[in-house]
C-alpha cells in the first residue's frame, strides 16, 4: 500500500521491470503467468473503472499495489476485499494509514443550510436535530462547582434520533438535486455536502466525543485487516506510541532500525515560545492589524538570511493562505519587511524561501537540496482525534480511560499517560518528518530552528537526528527577539537588544551614509559607547557585512 497514486505507479513500473530478478530461485517467471498474464498491478482512480469490472485480474495478479484511500474503501466492503486478498499471504503498508475522523458542529450545519435549497431545510433539521441537541447538552453540563464540564476534558456522548429515515432521505434528495446544486454552487461544494451528509448516520450509531462545540466520531469498519504476514514501513515507528499501546486487539512488534544518516554537520536551535494556533492568534495587535509574533520571527529570519542558501518555512495553513486562497498574515509580513522571492505551498520555481504548512509536505522531495528549515508553529491536532486514533489502531472501542485534560508546562495535556504520549509523539513525528524534508543527502549540513514552548518536544525531535549539534536556546521575549549570536544564560542582554534595534533601523533606511554619532543620538546612547553595541566583531553585524547590506567605516555606517 502506498499513500499516493504517483507512488503506486512508480512502484508498479519498478517491480515490473525487475520481476525476473524477484523470481530467481522460484522457478521460471514465464511459467508463473496467471490470469491475464499481469504479474504486477497498480490500481489508482485512473484505471479503477477497468479493474472494477475485471476483478479476476486483480485476484490473479502476483503483486498488487493500491493507495491508502483504496485500502480504506476495502475496509468498508468485505465482498470486494476478498477479491484483493484471496490467495495472498503478505501485505506491506508504506507509512501509517490515517483513518478518517468525521466531525459535526453548528458550523457544518450552517454550511449545509446555506447550500441546500430552501425546500430541503426542514429535512436537514430533522436529520441533524439530535446532533445539535447533543452539542447544546454538552455545553450546558456543569461540574459540582458550577464550571463547564467540557472545560475539564473530552466528553463521551451518544446523540439520539427517533429514526434514521430523515438521514437516508436527505442523502437521496441530495443525489436527486445534484445537477441543481452543482449548477448553483459548483462541484467541490456538492462533493463536500455529499461527504458530510453520507456520514451523518455514524454519529447516531456509535460513541461520539465532544470537544469545543464539536462532535467527532469514526467508522468502525476502518481498521487494519490482516493476512498471515503484515508489515508496516514507518519512519516514525520508533516515535509513534500507537504502536506501543498495550491491551489492544491488534499487537504490533516493533523492529527498530539503527539510524544511518549522520547529522553531525547540522545544527538545531530551540526558540522558546508557545506556537499553538491559539497562542499565535493572541499576538495579533488589532489596532494596527499586525501580528507581533510574525513581526519578530520574520525579522529574525531576515537577520540570519544568507543569499546563497534556500529556506523552508513551515507553520499552520491558515497563516500561509487565507480562507479565500489569498496570501495569509505570515506571507504578508514577510513581504512587508522586504522579502519578494517567496514560494507559497506547492508552487515552487527556484525561489530562495518556500513557505508551506503541516500536512502538505509528506512524500514530497521539492526541498531536498534546501539548507535551512524553520518550524514556526506546533502541529497540534484536536484532542479528541488522539482518542479516536487509539480506538482505530488497536481495534478496541471500549477503552475505559480518563479523558480529562490538565495543565502541563503552561499548556493543555491529557491526564492519561497513554493518550498524552500519543498526542505528544504525534507532534514530534510531524516535526521530525518536516525537518527531514531538507538536506536529504548522506551527510546533511542543515540549519534547523524549532519554535515551541516545550523543551521535551524539542529534545525528542533533536534525539531523532543522529549526531546533530544543539545550539543555545533562544527565548522569544516581548520587547525584542534575541539573536542567537548575542544570547546569554542570564537572559536578554542590553547589548544584544540594542544591536538588533540599530540593525533593524538601518535595514529600514534607504541606501546611504549614516554617522555613528547621529545613530547613537537616535537611540539615546553615548557616542563613546556606540562600538559596544555595534562593531565588526559581533556575529549579527558580521552577517550583514558578509551579505553586503552594510559596511562599517571609521565614523559612519554605509547602508548598501
């Protein structure tokens, strides 16, 4: 099993070309041709229509390669799955399969309401009333102290409906009104609408989890089905705690592989700041519509920028692209301080800076020759997703564990050890896979910066990179962003702060000659002390001299 269709096609081609070597020692390959003579079959959406009507060819092939999406489809259709598995003894899954999680909130209801014709609104209400009532009930639940029960953790619940007939009827009428909806709203809107409605019945049939105005559940048919031999090839296998949970109905045997890549030529730096989406949003100055965090971190990137290097910058999608597809707040801030050579998302054409988001880099090698990687956000999933993943991967749905959430290092965390380990390892895995996108060579020489408030998460990411050099941590403070070159164990020094302030001011000025005396006066420091704050021996200043942005003379500084 492969994650993407392109990987299926590449694997089919490679195995097909080398089939004779694979059969060495097992007789003449020409005598093993069966069915329609196809040794290796790769199934994607492009050729599925043919194989759907020729399932005996699928059954009789020697090697069968499918996508993760096809695997999930087989989970739901036992009869179809038999055509794929009959006579086979070994399955190999490349990377962990992410089974679907479905969610419903008032927001989903409003989307459905705005898309469906007015005549269908009563039917929509009948189909979703039980879910809306459950959301309202969870929001009203109180503790004995009068606090919201949902503030303490995730709530298990079971939405009720007298009959599923309105749900089934809604599915029918959406199919019946397909042409009208596509004409008025477009095909993507119709497909999204259909996807939501088709999964409504799952909420009424199984346990749901309430968290922050939303209900989530899953299809219990989505599970790992097994043959005699089952192998998962997962680079995160030693990190992901889902493989190590005890008492599940599926047992995993972890075959640990030694780390081969030598990262001793690379450095990794911990920038201390909370970078959850909530924390980043809190740094927005509404009066000037500017995010303080983005302002400081982009200035830091600018101060350390080198023209002969390429940079991968990764954070949450909403800060890269807005809802309507325009450039997000972070991209606008980059442009505001002078960067123009920026690639956004998958649109890369040789730019020096490529900005992307978590979840959009898996399986891609676009950045293999890049030199530097900045992780500017923490890839937190919603808390209830970790509970559902636990159920899906252990094929056990009646876990009696605490779903309480507590404060840990000023951040929210599960009280239950297994759930918290799953949550934290999920963050570490995502960060590890992201930093591995750059310098994909036997002896990488990368500069990696991770912005997070969790020292534990940072250390565990660094631990995955054999031999990597760990630089001094850099605290992100309110007054200014401390440069790694002038940081000290005691905190932010006056010299470091002033050096950065002077440099930021110089970079904002047009090319020209500026008197040291006048600059000192500008920053209210004695001219005789100016060299203490700004001289050629400071690493920060050296960076801008070497990139030919400034030149220091005896009595002046030249902005080039």
